[in-house]
């Protein structure tokens, strides 16, 4: 199955499934497939993992916890706040039961739920770090996912050592960032070249028949 076919299938997910969750997966995944190092079906799987995990956590805890689930290449990062160690362990157990997940990085902190102001600042820091990635032009910003929680920046992605080092350096020197945590899956330069989308070669225009 070629890449274009997979993209079309992803776009059809919401139509076939007929539900809001599937619609979010199909639309979000389709927008990323042209630039992401993950396989198209893995992008769809990651968004499905996030939706299912968030639903299970909300059903069990409601607003007693603040948990963000970020899945990248079927590895889930848990960030946010929970009231105690028991809740932290239970959240991880709920997420671990989601199908297709490979591993979990549990970075949940025990403490009060963060304020709206704190979360707004985290959104701002994420945007700031991503903008600096683009300005630096040392690697494709699409290859590094940024998650910020209470001023701590988590960096995810399929990245080479050079890209990891550059991303960490840029993130840690961004004003307002308290700490940088690496959650990368390290790949070789050769693997990166294999995974990166290849530009479409320009074909010569057809000549009119005399």
C-alpha cells in the first residue's frame, strides 16, 4: 500500500467510523502525513491512543487530576498533576491498557492541579520554543514535538543525535523554560534520510504534438 493510499484511507476514517473521535484522528493525522517521519498509520494510531487514554482517565478521575497524554511512535508521555502516588500509578495502569502502546514515560507530578494561568504560559512556551527551532534552521521543526508542563519542556520525536543536541540546546536557552527532558527515539543519519519525505521531482512539461 503506497503513501497516497494510506493518506486517503486516513481521511476516510471519520466517514467510516461515524464518530467525533475518529473525525479528530482523521483530520489531524492527514495534516501531518506529508512531513512526519512516522508512518501514516502510526500517526493515526498515536492520535487514537491519546483519545482513548484521555477518555479513560477522565471517566475515572474527572477534574480531580490534570493529565496530558502525548503519544509519539506508540510511546506515551504522561505529564500533569495528580493528588497522590496511588493516583499516579492508577493513571499509568489505565494508559498501559490502551491497545497498540509500546511504552510509557510517566512524568506526572504529585501536587495541586495547575491553574489556567500556568497552562496558558505553557502554551506560550511551547510556541516560543517551536518558533526558535524554525528560526535556527538547524533541523526540521516538524521532527521534534514539544510538550510543556509547568515550565518544563519535554522533547519527543524520531531524531538523530545532532538534531537532539540542537533541539535541547535551543529549548534550554529559551526564556522561561525551567528544565528540558528528552523523550526522543534516537535514529541514525541513514535512517533519518530514509524516513524523511522525499521531494517530488519536477517532471518536464509535455511537448505538443506537431
